[in-house]
């Protein structure tokens, strides 16, 4: 039986980006706050120091900083007619585990989502009519507009020290920036990172085709920087060990050094690591959370009573905890009713690889997670979809993130998988190849969802989360169209360097859990204005259990074609302010259903 | 520049290795680490490297027939040639041996609770075996297959072209093992061989950073904030550096 602990005011589940933002923002209330993190403590020194930090096998291949699926995984199937089987090894996505969460091992690409992304349904219907939306697609607006979230995007970017170039300051377009972005109040806190040769080629080629390239926004500081909270970031070395690794220089923004020390200024804040929350405890009516039950580092069960529970685990894990706890009505795909697990979405990839002669030097190992050049011309609704008939788009970029050779060994199609010819091709192309990638949006569908698996259990005896997901025709047509555009950009490099070959990277026909694609899982506990089609309100507060808030990308009604950490961070600040200024003064629903 | 001089310096060692390997052969009883280790010792004449203890020779996990199999398979995947070091001389079999003896081989990061079913390819690995168990069982079955189809000869006794054909047939599903999915095993073996070839030398493969020198990957501890613009579209002299180099 669980030992009951002394009650506290607030419990935060998870110490990644959103948990740390909440902990820091609520610190000044002086309330008694306990944060529970399933993984261990981590600090820049010694955890992420050279040289052990640059160990590709340990961190990128054996995934030391990520969720241990031996203990806790999910099951997966492409469709409801199949039997879901466990994801026995990490692959398609890499949730974090330990202090800082995935905020330790991310690349640092920090987009704002477009105003259109916040109003995808309204603007689609306005421009194309209702009939463009397939009946099986759940296209929903955000309950928070871009303009409402702008101050919080700004706050997150300045906290992280994002390097970039504004494209639209208060409605005035800025040369060299992204002309499609929503209006921002001011430029990024740091100038863009230096440009790689690959980036320069992409910049020139895409510009020649009439596109509008700009430096990708990167939470890799281009110079030493002190953020508004007084925290020092170092200048990025461009070491090329970024995604899947910690940062030795504190140049890549991460909650473990940017936020956690500030949360600790509240003497009544306590972080318990190796504390795995099993469920949220509810009252008999399931209208009020009484606290959480967790296992401590020795495996002992504790009940931590709290007045307010904030679920700040990874998107998938938040949905898992809601289902295990009975918070909100689980989604039923047969009736299309219920909300928890509904609108799970992902992203779709593809692109082009450009092979050059040996006089073109790419130096792929010089890089940072967010170093690159992007175009937004093909994102969201930035181009006329009328003749295509699909909804959504993709950011297209040429990133110089890494040339770590266990993973990064581009060879032309037709190269044997092994042997001398393979070796020769690896050697020949390693330093003379670049990639153009598309990050495609994925909308939500009635048959893509999350629920509890009927068969498999985790090491703690709980049913695993079950993911039912596949790509739909809308997304495949979109991604194939944009993959063709990536090839066009590659072909446009022929005038800039001696291009041997442009190879198309086809988007997948079916979703597979095996190859790494993107740790941008969204939905399952989406925000909205209607409790019939959303699990949380615009402040990320559960409609059903109002003393539970659920942060993170699980709140996104559908996925966009850009990295989610910007809006994840902005929404966490937005929710923190609502909790601080409104909820704590008068606990209860912040929005009437 | 330094890449050129480095690989020129290694030419002597490589010839030395060829002679040793030619004597022992891949079917010989000598573990591949033995000649390669001698090579490493000879190369460690530079004072800066003398402090590093060479990786110990021999196998922890593999039984002798398994060692012969893995050496013979790695020789197919990453042969010795003029392009760059062969996988065997680079220590890849020793790398795989150490990986299988350790956490990876014992199933770290692998969910192994049942029930088990084959599933669809999109659902990934579904065997109830740890990597170490999988190697042990699959090697036995591949040797059985080879004996049946190649005049009683084990995999490692076959000429390189035949070994290549056996692995390719398994990979493409044209040959079947008695009980195990051959394609899944060949994919794992190839992945582990590539890991060993390109991982930091601290794990026993990529000896003397030979694979990194081959492609021009400088290794760990890089600082390129100014180099990226100074060497834009131009070659750069690279100083190769491993984890052990930086720990000294």
C-alpha cells in the first residue's frame, strides 16, 4: 500500500520544458511545490562534459538520455484491424527521461507556429470551402490565437537565447527573415549562427526559384548571452553533437540549467528524481484530483496529496496518465466520441539528397542542431492549395546538424549495402553531400488515436499505451508534392556546384515505428472550446477535473510542418500565467463549458 | 593535408596486417585481434599514444566457432581493400563481442515481455531473444544452412564470394534458416558491424580511428564556430581525436 505523505499545494509530473517552466513561474508564489521526475538528476558538469559527451554509440545509438522502453513502452499498430505489438526498442521517436527531459537532447530548432496553424479550420473553410476537408479528418482551430500567444513565444525565445533573423516585426517585413511568420514584437535575442556551405547552397538555389530562404531559428546561442532571468548561455561551438546529446557549453537551451535553478529559489520547491508517477488519484466522482501515486527510487509507493496537479510529462505519457487515472472520457473510434486519446498526430518526412563532386566541401561534422536555412513558402497555407486539394504543408530546410558517421553516411541509390563498393561510396560522398528535408504537417483523423492496450503491461503492472496510427492520403499527396519541390531546389544547385546527382527521398507510404523520424508526437489531450472535441480548455485545464492542467504537445489539435517546442514553451508560460493570476486566486474552471 | 599524411603513414601497418592475416586466414584458430593488436602496438610508438593501454585481445562472449563466423561475416561487410581499413583489422569483431557481453547483448533498452507474435514489418523487432541469444542461435543455424548447401562447410570455410551470397540471400529472403528470421539477423549483424567500424575506438573497433580517417570525420571535441566560414567549400586539415585522446 502507498504511504500517504504530507499534502502540498502543487504537484508537477515531469521535469522537462513544461514542468520546469511551470515550476519556475510558480516559484514566486511561495507555494509548496513538489516536482516528480521519473529519471535521474542531470547537470551540465559532469553529465555533458567532453569528451564522453561526444560518444555517438552511447547517446545516439544506445539512447542513454531517452526513455527506457524495457520498463515503459507502448504498443503500436497501423490500423484497428491489427493486433498492436510492443515497441520493443526505441525507433521512430525519442522521448526523454531524467531532469530536463527531451529538452536536454533536442536539436534546438525553435519555430513559432504560423497564425494559420492556430486557425487551421476557419481559414481552410474561408479559402476553400468545407468540402476540401475529408469527413474522416478532425480539423480544429486552436482556442488560443497567434496574437494572444505572441508575448509568450517572445518570452520563451528570450529565455532560450534563440539565434535567428526576424521576418516580420510588428507588421514590417524584414529583409533576410521569414516573410511568412506572424508579426513579432522584436527580433530574436541573438543573431543567426554562421552559415555552412550547405546552407549557402540551399539559400542561393531556393532564392533562384523565387522562394524566400532565411536562417532557421535555433536555440543554440550564436554568442555568449545572459537571458532576462539572468542565466548565462555559452556560445555554440558547432561541435556537431547536439540532437541526442547534452551540451557541454550551455549553448543549447535546456531546462536543467535555464529554469530548474530558478525554481529552486522557492524554498518550498522540492524536486524528487527517480520518482515515477503511476497515476493521478481522483475523488469518487472523478471531478477532483486528490494527488498522485508514485514510486520512489527504492520502488516504494507513495501517495502525494496536492491541491493542484500539473501533468508535464512527454505528450504520449501525459495521455497515458490521463487514461490510467480516468481523467476525461477516453476516445472511442467507433462512435467518434470521447476526447482522451483523440486527435493523435505525427509528422511526415521526405526530401532530396544532393551529391556533389569532390571539389565541393560540405564538412557535415561542423554543425549545430538548429543550424540551417529554411523556407516557409510551402508551409501551412502559404501557397494556393486549390489545385492540389490537400490541407497542410511542410517547412523545407537544409540543416547542418551533424556528420556523425554511424548515422550519417549518404550513398546514392543502387549502392550495395556492404562490401568494397559500399566502402568506396561512403568514403567518396561523406564530405560532398547535403540533404534537403521536408517536415510535413499531419492532420488528425478519426482512426488515428491512443488508448490503453488490452494485453501488454509495463514493469509497474500498468497497461501500456496503445497507438493506432497510419498516414492518410491527404498527407501523402502533400509530402510527395513537396518532395518534388525539394528535388527542384537540389537541381537548382547545378549552377552553384558540380552536382552529380539529385536523389529524391520518397515520403513513406505506411507509418513504421522502426526508423527514427521525428520526436514531434502531438495530440491525444487537445485544447479547444468544446468539451466534446477537446480534453482541456484554452488554459490547458482539464474540462472534467479542473484541478488538473495538462501541458505539452498533447494539446495541439493537429500537427504542423514545423518543430513544436516553440509553442510548447509558449503555451506553458501562457498556462502558468493563468494559474498564477487566476486559478490560484479562485480555484475552479477558468472557462465555462 | 594531415589526412593524407596520416593515411600514408598507415600504409606500412596495413601491409603488415595483410601478411599476418594471410597467414592466419579468417578460418584460422587465431582470433583476428591478435595480428591487429600487434599492429596497434607498433603504431603506438609516438610518445603521446604510449600511455594508452591497447584494447585487450581475445573474446569475452564468442565461442571459437562464433568468433570465426563473425570474423568471416565482418570480412564480407567491410573487406580489407585499398579504400580503407577492413572491419576485422579495425577490431569490429571484438567490438561486437564486447557489445554482446555487455548491457546491449543482455537486452538493455529492449522490452521483452510477452506474448510474442511476428507482427508486421512496421511493428519492428518482435523476437523474445536478447541480441546475445539471437547471435548464438542464428550463427548455429547459418552454419547448418551452409553445411547443407556447401558440401559440409561452415560459413567461415567458404570463399568470400560465397559468404557474400549467403548473407545476401538471407537478407533478401531468398534463403531461410531452420527457425529464425535470417533477414532480421543479417540486418542486426550489419548494423553492429557498422557501429563497431565507426564508433569511437574506446569500444574496441575503429582501431586508430581508421574509419574516421577514411572518410574525414575528425571525431570528438570539435569546435567549428570559426572554421565553418574559414573553410567554406574548401578542404581542411583535420586533427583526428578520440575519447581516449582527450582523457589523457
